[in-house]
């Protein structure tokens, strides 16, 4: 299974989670071949040049984008050659729909290197995607994700979500991840960058920091 990075949200133009990305790149060998799925919006992703420059400055030896027009064989080839897969922020439901329609779900479930999910990409990795209320989402939604882990995450976490997360956590474990923070899942163990909160059985935990390590 891959080492998974769940990023609570990064503005890639501002590079405000650069240290987290550096750690992921180092875990992927230091000079990784990065495969990026720009499938999170109905319009053409305008950040490709920014992403390529950013990742190459972080040490990527190569950055490839998976196109919607790619055949399954072409996607398999890119994924198999890669050291790190990046799932970006955006429209979670659209990203999942496209991943499943392209039959990429099994590829990601069997991948054994590094996957970094930013915001929507982090939600997509979970069994249950919990999309909490926000300015963009007027109602909470829960729908099936890729199922790489059996817990859920809340991204762009703010304390104003606590009451809702406590209610939702009665049926599932939820890690609440603020922007510029991350949860790392590696062979059943979780570690944290920044402050990450656990909601479980209707209770909010004290925050967990990078120095702490937990076995699920």
C-alpha cells in the first residue's frame, strides 16, 4: 500500500505548504517522477505551468499530467513509472467520478509508493467522503470514496465545524485537518504535521502534533 499524505489545503500559487510537499518528495526518493491528475474541474486546469515549476523546484525529475483523453493503458504506464501521485483540490465528486469511470480506482488501491491528496484529493482517498458545510457547499454530503483508508478527513478545518463533526463522528472516525497541516498514513500508522484534531464517537480530541504517532 502507498504512503498517503492528506493535506488540509494548499494554495499552490502561494506555495504555503511547501515543507509538507518537501517531506512527501523526500519519501518518494528525493527526485520523484510525479503524476498529477488534473481531473477536479470541468474547465481546463490553468495551473499546469505553476504546478510543473513548483514540483521541479522541489526536486521532481519529471512531472506528467494524466489527460482525460488518455487510454487506460497510457494511464497504467504513467502510474507504474511514477514515484508519487498527486490528487489536487477542487470538485471532489467530479474527481471521484472521473477516477472511477476511467477505472483508476484499483490502480490507486494497489499503488505502493506515495500518494498526496490536497483538499478534495485527500477526501477522495477515504472510504467515506465527508463534505461539510461551507460557503461552497450549503449542505453536508457523505458519499463513497476510493476506500484506501477506513477513516474520513475534514479539510480546511475550522473550529466552527466542531458541532457538525462531533455528530458525524458517531458513525465514523474523522481527522480534521486545517490548511497547511497534514496527516500521514504509513502501513497502519498515522503521524501529523501541524495541528490535526480527531473526532471519534461524538468526541473531539486534543490536537495531535508531528511528534505523536498512533497505530490504528
